[in-house]
C-alpha cells in the first residue's frame, strides 16, 4: 500500500481544487481519497506530492510516432487526399525507436494512457513486429496502452472501381487476419497488464463487406477503434448512399466497446445513433486543423449525448502537449459556436479518454487506476489550469501507482540521443523523400479520388 500526500488535488474535471488530500493506493488502484489525517503523515509508505495532483491525461488517438507525419509530407497547396498518398513516401524510421521516443514524449506531457492505432501494409511478420515494438515502447515507459491493430483490404487512394495510379503493396491477405489476430492476442497476453489489444478497420470505407464481417466475427471481447468521417470525401466515399458509419453499424462494430476518431462530418441523426450505442468520439482538433478536413462542432456531440475524448493523432508540434490540444478544442469551439468550456475539454482528456479506452481511469476515485499527474501549478480553477499549463509543468507521473516520470538524467540522455538519431535519419533522407513523394503524386490523380465512382 502507498499513501500519496497531495498538497493540492483536482479529483476530476468538474471538481474543485482541494488542499491536503491523501490518496491510498493498493495493487495499482485507488483505495480511498480523503483529507490528510495525522496518521497518514507518520506512515513509512507515505509519499509527499507538492503541487497539484490530477488524473493522468489520456491521448485517445495516436499513431505513436515521435514526429508529426505532416512535417515530412505536407507540402504547400497539397490537398488532404494527396497528403494521404504522400504519407507513403515518408522516411522509414526504426519503429521501436520512434515508438519509444513518442511514449516518452507522452509521459513528459502528463499522458498516462494512450490508444494507439497501427496502420500499415506490412506482411504478417512485419505487422507482428510492429505490434511488439509498440508494446515494448509502452512497457518500457510504463504508459498504459490500448493498441489497435488496424486493417484495410481496399484501395485507400481511389474509390472502388477507379484507378488511383498508385496502390501500396498489401502484405497480408484477408484469410490471414484471424490467424494474425490469434498471434496478436498471444503477444498482448504475454505483455504487462497495462497493455491491451483492440481491433478496427483503419477506416470502414477502406474495408470490403467481407473484411468487416471477418473483423466482427474475430472481435470476441476486444474493443474497436477506427477513423470515422474524417473528411467529407471519406464520408461519401462509396457513393452508394451508405455511409462508413452505417456500414460499421450494419456489421455490429459499433457499441459501448467502440470509439471512433475525428468524426468531423457527422449529421444529427448519426450523433443520436452514436449516443444511443454508447460510442465515444475522439476529437482531434489540432490534426483536423493541420489536415484541413474541417472543424468538428463538438458541442453538438455533447448536446446529442455523445461522450467525446481527445486525441493528438501524432500531429502535435513541436512536442506532444495535451493542454495545447485542450486549448485547440476550445479554439475550434470558439470558431464553431463557442459553447465548450475548459471543464469540458479537461473532461474529454480524462474521463472521455477512459471511456474511449474502456479503462477505469480519468478521475481520482476509489476503484480507479492510480494514474496520476503532478503539476507545478498555482491554478485555482480548471479554467486557469487549462489555459496556463504545458508539459514543462509536469513534475511527476504515476501509472498504476508506479513512478514513471521524471526519468533519471541518464535515461533522459538516452532519449535525447534517440531523438537526435531519428532526426538525423529523417533529415539525411530529405532529398530522396521529396523525390519519392513527387513520384507518388505525379502518378496520382485527384479525379480518381474525388470523382470516379
Ligand atoms: Zn489517425
């Protein structure tokens, strides 16, 4: 058992900040939360936490990349469709290294839990290696992770029937998916209990009906995560009147076990359906802004009864910063209708993330995971906390009651070296990358993407 003696505490996004609170933790979970008593201070297992202790933040949609993909691949004037093609020209980096740095950056930003979507076209062995790398990076840092293996079996760069002039090599056949999932399950079962597995179509419009059927049949108890209605083109992708959302629903892939990312282009009846089914929508305001896919009117989600979460989509720049993401959500709301408040966006980043990942976390309460962040903050309200905080304020991070941040000077040095190594790989490849992306784009026609059906 451990007792944390918190100088100040915010139990949950909608609470008041309280002074001198004790949190008792056993086996990774919170046993009790109460005012500090005299006997608490005398305990040998007591740990004093000066500053403001709050629930750990949850990044509910990430690709666990350490540098924004957009930095490598977004060229001036490029449309979203072209950018998705350009992504295929990105500099290949050692994935383990990339994931490790991304996981450390998450910790540095006060993130105790992530939902990671793995989107690749590798063969079975490569995909298992990617999953192992993500698991290893999360285990090494202690960040709690729901790792989603994403599947597609259709062209992502041209509507069905149209030729995009470009198709990535697809290494795994539909028939292999169930066997691959068994192996993925085994990998996660052998990992630490902070790691869980989920599945999903990378996006439903990029999966055939047969593929969605296979996923639904193989799902078992696993959670589902996917990109949904990110751009208006994707919403209308199949051109047959059935939206990607409707297809997911038809295949039984929506429910309280599911979360969907972006949801920029959702209509009122669709929001009502998602609310009724208990699906969480992960708002990615910064990513939506830099990809130019439109602005999600999130107060409409709340009005419909949907629980939003918050995700950085591995696009935060220059560094992962969930407080900046919360402020981006407020800024987007200001441009849409101005109805979101700081307490809402903090709730998205905590309890919303818990809903998106199906974890008992997001608040400091008995029975919940002891996932805590300690900030050097003099904020006296949630509004001040959201407007003033950044990763530089993060003093300590605990996951399941275990201290994960700060790292030792030696560990930080090693991470810095890895970061430099990655930057060098990316910058040395700059000219080749430009020409790869140029070649991909010269083969690609926007007509096949936006027009032909
Ligand atoms: Zn994404």
